[in-house]
C-alpha cells in the first residue's frame, strides 16, 4: 500500500526504518533543487556522483 494512502510522513517512514533495523537513507531531492543547502550538493557530488 502506498505511503500516501497510509498517511505516512517522511518522519513516519524514518521511524519505521529505524524501528526495524534498516539504515536511514539520505534525503532525496530533485537535481538542481534551489531549496537544498550547498553542503548537501557537495556531499552528493563527493559520495554519489552518479546521482
């Protein structure tokens, strides 16, 4: 069932992952999003250049 139909927020998803022992994923964003900080873009460039 899609998360929207379950009325789960991003925070709800992170809590579920944490409770079940899954690693927490990095926050996703559109490429070129003007709302992200410079440090986020640097991390993406340095750690996952194929994104």
